[in-house]
């Protein structure tokens, strides 16, 4: 019991009990708030991951489409000749040239 005041003791006890209840519930309320914030942040994290994955899939499809368009737009005969000149892989042409040079030395 509190020391005598002009307020009724029952009112003082009720206010004190109310304050004790609020102070006692504060840690649980704080943890509940933290858990809600963590759940919300995790939800946003997964939403961002899904959005990034969708954007990556769109970019992959666009790049594949561009590659296929380039492949189909190249003339195959011209491309084969150009790649042979660049890579110098014309083995048959090289052998023919070598045979021509060797036969010239025999005469």
C-alpha cells in the first residue's frame, strides 16, 4: 500500500497494476514488432529475387533471339568462304598448292 494521498487507494492500486501490465507486456510487443519487420523484409527480398530472375530470363530470351536472327541472316556460302580465309583451314587448297609447287620443281 502506498503512503496516504488524497487519491483513493483502490485507484492508486489500479493505476499501478495497469502500469505493471504495460511494462510486463513491452518485451513481447517489441519482439512481435521485430518479427513482423523481419517477415516483411524477407518477403520483399524474395519479391526482388523473383523480379531479377524474370528480368534475367527476358534478357536471355532476347540474346538468344538476336543470335538466331544473326545466324539466319548470314549467307552460308559467303560465310564459309570468309571463315576459311580467316582461319586458313582450306586443307585441300593447301595440298593442291603444295603439289603444284613440287611439280614445278621436277621440271
